C-alpha cells in the first residue's frame, strides 16, 4: 500500500477564539482527483491554505508528504513539495502578457532582476506543454476569456513540478464547454501523475469528475466518500447536517390573469425567442448552466438589458421596459446575483440601503425627505424581515450573508412589486437563513405576488417552485411542473440539453 | 477616482462624519493659538472684518469641490471656471454700462454672465464624466487647460478692472452689519446643506459616490446625478467669481491659483471622503473657519505667503495620515 | 499589419504627420533640419519630465509635484554649483540626489499611508515649492557659471545653415535620448518595470502583485524616486536651456507634461502606456507650439489647443474602453 501523497492528521486551526478546523484527518493519493465540499464557512479554504503553507495549523497536528512528516510547511516549502494553488480570484495581471503571467513568479523566486524575453518564453512554453494545451503567449492576458485566464493560472502553477494542484471553485465563471475543457485538462494531469484537489459546491460537477469526496461541516470532517455512494439529497444532507424540510408549495389560481407574459423575447447574443407566463401567487424557477441566458433574460425584464424583439405583458397589457425605472413602474423588482456589488452599498448603513428604492415616496409636501417617517419605516422593516442588526445605522458590511440578503429583499419588497425576480438568492447563506428566505418567498406568493427564482440548485427549486423552466444556450427548454417532478429529470435536461438542443 | 467595476478595497469610509465636536475643538484650539500669537491685532475689528470678507469666496469654491468629491470624483477646474466666469461677468458689465444700464441692471447682467459661463463649463464636465465616462481627474484637468486658454485668449493677459459702484457692493458692502459676501455664503451653505441632507438628490448623491453599480440596480439615474453634480459645482464657481471680482474690483485669468489645494484641504479636513460617499457641509464650514483663522493669524505674523502654502500642504498630509490611522485601527478592531 | 492599426501610437503618428503637413504648407521653414533640431533641443525639458511621469501613470498613480521637485532641484543645484564652482557633472549629480530624496518622500506617503496619489502629490508640491520660495525669496539667478553656457552649446555634430548659423544635434537632446532608452529598457526588461505594469493593471490593489512575489514597496520607491531623479535632471536641463533659474517658470507647466503623456496613450487607470507613445505625445505638443509660432497665430491659442486635444484624446480613450467593457457576456450563439 503506497503512502498517500498528502496526509494530514489531527489538524486544528483557530482564529481569535473561533475554531475553523477541528481535528481533521485528510488524505490525498497520488494522482487522485479529490473534491472538498461543504457549506460556506465549513473550513474548506482554511484547510487548503494550510496545505499551501499560507496558514500554520495549531500545534498537535501533522502534515506528511509521501510519508515524510514535516514539522511545519511554509509557502515555499509547499511549492517544493509539489503543491500548486489557484485561488478563486486567479491573481493574474491583465496588463502583462500570457507568457509573463506564467513565468513571472518563477523569475522573481529565482532572484532575477532582468527580464529576458527568451527566458520567459521558454519557461512559459514548458509549463504550457506540461498541461498539454495551447495558449497565445504574447497576447495581453486581459484580452483572454475567463476560461483561458484560468488555464493561464494553471500553467503558472506548473512552472514548478506540481504533484498536487488545488483549485478553489474553478468552475464558477465557466460555461459548459469551458468546464468540459477544464475537466479534460484535469484528467490529463491525472494521467501524468498530478493529483487535483478542488473545492466545489456544484453537486453535478462533483459527481462527474471526483474520485473521492471529502465533506466538511463546521470545521469537522464528516467523512470521505465515493461519489457513487451519494446522491444530491444525501450529499446535501451531509454538508448541512439537516434534511431541509420544505413545506408544500401552494398551487396558484389557474384562472387568474397572468401577472407577466413574455412572447418571443429576443436579444442577439443573449437569448432568443423566449416565451413564458407567470400567474399571481405562482413561483417559477428558471435553471440552466452559466451562459444559458437566464440572468440576461431577468435583466431584460428589469430594464438593464432591454430586449430588441418580442413582447412583455403585465396584467395582460403590453409594456415597454427600457430602464430600471420603467420596470419598477410596472411593478417588477430584481434581487441581483452579486449581492455585494449589485445589491448593496456596503459602506453605508442598513437604513440607507433599505431606503434607497422608496426614498422618493417618503417625502414631505415640499419635496424634502422626512427623517421621522424614514426612521419609522426602517424600524418596521427591520422588525418585519427579522434583520438582526444592533442599530439601523450599522454598516451593511458588518451583517452576515443571510441578514444582508434580507436587507436586499426588504428593499425591494418595500416597493410593493407584483413580480419579484430573485437571482440565486440563497448562495453563500447558511441553511437556517436559507429556509427563512424560502418562508418569506412562500408568504409573498401567498399574497398574490408572482415570483421567479433563478438558481443552480435544482433541489431547492423543485421544493420551492410550482414550475421549473430550463434554459440552455439562450433558448427556453422544457418546463417541468406538477407533482412528482424529479430532480434527476431536470438535471438531465440541464446537462443533456447542449447535445439535444441542436436543431 | 471611483473604480467602476468592483468595490475596490480602497474605498474606505473615513470616520463616518468627522466628529463635528472634534472639529469645533480644533477650531477653538486654532483660535486660541492665533490669538495668543497676536494678542492685540487678532481680535481687532479690522482683522475680523477682513477674515469675514475673505472666507466666502473660498467657501463657494470649497463647496464646489466638496460636492464632486462626495460622488467619488474631483473638480480640478474650479479655479479656472471661476476666473472665466469672472471675466465674462466683467465684460458683460462693461457692455451694460456702455449701454446705459442702471445699477440693478449691471449687477443682474454680471450675475447672468457668470452663471451662464460657469454652468456651461459644469455641463461639459458633467457630460464627460457621466456620459462619456472619462475619469473626473482627466476630464476636469482638460477643461481646466481649455478654460484657462479661453481666459487668456479673451483677456490677452490684461486685467479688466473698474467696476461700477453698485456692483462693488456685492463684495465689499455690508447689510445689517454683516458683510454681504458672508450673507450670500451663509445662504448658499444653508441651501447646500439642505440639498445634501434633506433631499432625494442628496441622498442618491452619497450612494452613487459609494457604489454606483448598486444604485444603478436600484433604479437611480447615475448619469443624471453626476451631470447635476458637476453643473452644481460649476454654478458655485460662478457665484464665487462674482464675489471675487467684486472684492478685487478686477477680473483676470489667473487669480487664486493656490486656492485649489485649500479647497481640497477644507473638504478633507471637514470630513469629506476622497473616495466618495461621505461629507457634511457643517464640517466643511468649521474646517474653513479654522483654516481662515490660521491664514489670518499667519498673515498678521507677517508670515510669507509661501510658508502658508507649504503649511497647507503639511496640514493636508497630516489630516490624511490621521484618517488612515484611525481607519486602519477601526478595521483591525473589526476583524 | 492589422496589429499596427490597433495601437494608439499609430494614430498619434498619423495626427503628427497631418499637422506637420499643414504647418509646412503655411510655413515651409517648419520642415527644415535646423528647426527640427532646435525643437528637439528645447522640448527635451518637457520630454524628460514626460518620460518620468509615464512611469508613474503606468503604475496607476499620478504625480502633481514633479514641477516643484524640478524647481527645487534646479535652484539648489545652481546655488551649490555657483558656491563650489562645480562641474556640469556635479550639477546633474546633486540635482538627481535632491530629486530622488523628494521622490522618496512621495513614495512613503503614498505607500505607507495609502494617501491617494493625486492628493498626496498636490500636497507635497505645495510643501516643496512653498518652502523653497520662502527660504530663497524666489529670486531669479542670472549669473550661472560659464561652464553652463558652454555645455549647453555642445553638439554631437554641427551643420551650417542658411545665413551661416550653426545647428546640430544638441547634447541636451542626447541626454533626453539617454533617458528615453534607459526608461524603455527598465520598463520592458526589468522585473521592476514589469511589476509596474502588473500593479497598474490591478486597479490599485497591491494584493496580486504581492502574492506573485513582487516587492510592492520597493517598486513604489522606485517609481517616485525615478520621477524625482528625472525631475532633477530636467531642472538642470532647464537651467542649461535658458541660462537662468526662474523659480516660477516650471510650476504651472505640469499640464503640458500630463497632456503629452496622456496623448501618448497612458491612461489614468494604469497598466498602459509606452515610451514611444510618450515621445510622440511630446512631439505633438512641440509641433503644435512651434506651428502656432510659425503660422503667426498668437500664443494664447496654445492652452486652448492643448486643452482641446486632451479632451478629444481622453474622450476617444473612454469610448474605446466602454466598447471593450460592454462585452458583458460571452454567450455561445444559440443553435438554429
């Protein structure tokens, strides 16, 4: 029995009193493709940083590479042992060439002060060959696609011998085709003897490529499994420790006038010929891979990305939506995917964020803002939405993810919209907060609001929506509804679509 | 200065609103020190009067600078705008006089000319920043050069002077015992304070300065807000111009070159964040008064004008350093 | 060939050629060798400063204090040389050291206290300049030592023009050329230089650069002390060119230098810009200035022209940047 390439025993790590990792044992075999899964805050990144030598574990644990136990691992030490890490933000330089991005760290580590083009080219070419791909070495990095930039990041790691490549959520910004290409590279690396450890929360990818999955929860290792032993539900259950209890979804009144109808909506390069309808009190889910056009469609309904052809009808009447104000005027609200950048003004207070959309309604006769009414409203919303905050003047950045999302929801619901579009509303939120947001959604639907949820988690959609539509490559695919909708069927539609949709 | 794409880690809010109390304390301290250094002359009526007359034009210019800083930008063209506006007003007055207009007419014409020119410059700045999305530093730097050039072209380097009696009242007269400029500035400061703190426009201004992406997603018309901001900045420069040329009884193309630094200093000292999103008019005023006290005191001590300039630079650096230290202390306590 | 047309330097060159053509039509003496060498000499001052500022802009910052630094260096150097009967070499040495020292001051404020570059350098500009004038009274220095005069007239080779006047490639131009080559080398072939481009492309976030192993502090030190060094050199060049030291002559000309660098393609955001572009930018300014004189257009049109050219240039740049950004999503075109 060969020694595992990497062996961690009893790893514990605390940060000012908070235990990020508790007594974790962890192995990676030579050439293995291993996935590290878990909810936000479970300790995945901490573990990775310890392996990479960026953090030191608390005394008592041990790290061994191929059987050789080490007192402690520094960043340089990790590199010497063949560990290469690619963080989520890639840390590349858009204004340097691809070759320079690949070779620069190596040159700096060698203590060079001069840069010879030949040398950079050689280093870069060798790294690229090690991966077995082709890249335009003299192009400025900023001109490359995200997927290619990721490949450059991988090449950069490969300027030294890499026996273990660690990737943190590598597929977040990639389309299906690009994910396939990345997985081919990972498999190829395996053939050449390099193991891959990747952090992911995308269940379907985990199942597709991982040989083993290690699940962490609250800093503890729950277990290491073969993907065949798991399915969506059990994986989710292990990650969160709970079986999510979903209440039954109320069917909407089929006789009502649709709140929203879309006919043949198109925008070149974004989506084509989209038709759907949404009844009062209905929750419609839209899923599909990145690049399927879901968010682009949502933004078209919200006025940020107006369609060039087709009709939108609100309560049966055609409307023009060419700006956010138009959309708001027609009772359409959108809770964005990127909460921190698009949904909240981080450095301002909770109160100010809540007031942003309805400010103009809370004014005195002369057009001045009314601090009294503002304070009262803010207090009401904080109470109604159970936003946990010491004071309304606390800065948003001090709130937890779940509370922040509540602020965003409150901000939009305050406007009294008829159609609420939520784009990946529960990403990065712990399980308890997730279910409270589901409760809010259910209550809103009960009040007659029409809700569209865009999400990657098919499991979540199946349990919260009346119908689930699948989009692929800018087109609307099958819409699943009724009792007994199976997650597998939807997942298959999402994954298989790129083959079936042609013609 | 606002990065368009991501909430850059550098957009750190300074101490939210520079504690008004702390500012008042600094003001008091400065007052006492200056008084101590000039026991007799500092409190003399003459000195107070001269301070009261000097402050307003700087005040208008500082407001013009502050309002753009709140949106995360900057207006480097304020001095040039004021100068050209002043020149326009001067020329208009000469023409009006020649045409036989009465006092009222002359002042009105001057005001119209100054406001028209400064508003136009403000609109161009606003257009460049809001619609073309040029960085405010570059847009206002370019405008500064262009406007300066126009001033030089129009005046050929000469000074336009000798304005009618009625007009000179604006900058030198007194009303109810108070200097007219102070009254004008007080009115403007009050209006600006209300605008920033009690209107939807003001509210949105602060939010746009902090995160324009989020405001866009919330239905705020960022472009309109930015246009209005730079327009407002321009108009304030025009008002400054009227007071300036009235006080100096002349208009030329290169007054107030050293004012640019002082306006930035007054804004920053008064709690306006250079990254945008924060700042109060009251803070600005306290800072201005403090700087004015400092300036007068140094003047009475016969200090070199250049020493004063160097001092302004040092004070600005000091304020920024203190801001940084207090912010990093707060960030450390948070994590 | 297509690549050539994507570069902004190409367009700049075209504009220069067009302007040159127009001016030559109006006044053929523009295109004489004598005039061109003369321009090269007199614009060396601007040119040296522009190259230094380029380095700062590539890093994503801006320096408003270089004129003040040049003035301080020029003045103190003149005093020193006059007192100690120094050589030209000594003059350059002293000026460089003063420039580097002041530049380090800038670097510390910007790096250690994270003061935005525009604010920090506006402040230091006033500090440097204010202290200088206060200490010296702002007096002009007329009596520069003889070696200044002789040195300024040195040429690499001399030609005789119509009317018997002598002209040629001035040593001052050679100094500028040296600065150009040195800077180009540093920017393209040293780790520090590549680090400057790397930092500049990261939107003021030093994180990626630090993680890659760059010594961000040292790079900051280099950027601002190099600007200071070149400002010092430029100060001496100015003294050589006009044979007097007038403390108020440089401060106020910052905009011309900034204009040249911006025109040359360096953006305010950082990460872009080249020495070639900057030289072309200086050339454009030189041609505009010279053209106005030769075409007998009054000099007060100069600022208007420069301002206009800056605005057009930044507008075009901004529009181009917007087009690049609006490629929001890379969608595979839907089948059928």
